[in-house]
């Protein structure tokens, strides 16, 4: 995906092809949030007025860059997981053995298809945590971009959650469902914190 233009990727998203789809879009929201966090950090680093925050800004920038690249990889992974899941439904089911093998393949692929958007949500939650650490410790002239980063990451978490949940209904293993649901709930709680951050920034810039 790093070699594609934004336009060509959006053309694929808009096409009748089922992948990339919502999960990949969620990952791109996370990547945008991470890029904005990096921007705020880069506009803090090297400025004498914010020298006291230099070390923190460098740390945030480096982690945000890692998360941005991870999110882009996850966008591709999500498309691949969905494609693999669809392939399992085309497996033969003429004999009892084939039906059993097909069922096992579907369950495994469904768990994988839920696991990728869960990782996207986790990545976006990390972006939110980075954004939370910036107000008061970064260049205040780009405070609004901190809020946009958090807002983009919220969109990523919520979009990823939909893609986790749509696969949960097909999972029979109660332990797996509980594990995925518990992890997702934690990421959604972080998204709630991001809404508070956005509201705080809006109040500050409107004073």
C-alpha cells in the first residue's frame, strides 16, 4: 500500500470489489491519526521555546511513526483476511469429511478476520494515548491538530469495532468471543477518553 496513491486506493475502496473495505478504512483512519501526532511532535522538536519537551516529543514522534506504518500494514492485512474468509465458503462440502474441514477452515478464518480489526483498534488506542500526552508538552500552535489526531483515531476504533463485532456472531467458541469482546471494550473506553480530549481542545481554542 505504501506504493499506491491515495486516489488509486480510494478507487479500489469505492469499487464493487469486497476488499479493501471497512476494516481497511479503519486502519487508514488510525494511520492518519498517527501521522498528525507525528506532525505535532515534529513541530515541537528543535524549537528552543519547547526545548524542555524535546525528549518527550521525540519519543512520541518515533512511536507514532511506528504506529502509522503498522496501521498501513493492517489495512492490507484486513483485506487479505477477508479474502481468505470468503475463500473458505467456496470449499467443497460434498462429503462429511469435506464439511468438517470446511467448517474448521471457516471458524479459523473468521477468528482471523475478527483479530485484524481488533489489532487496528488497539493501534488506534495507542495513537489516542500519544495524543493525550501532547497538550501542555508540545507546540500549542498546533493544538487543534492534536484534537484531529484523536478524532481520527476514534473513527478508527469505532470502525474497527464494527468489523470485530460482525465476525463475533459467527464464532462458536465462547472463550474466543469473550477474549475478543473484552479487549475491544478496553479500546472503546480509550476512544471515550479521546472524545474528552477533543472537547477540551475545542473549549480551549474557543476561549
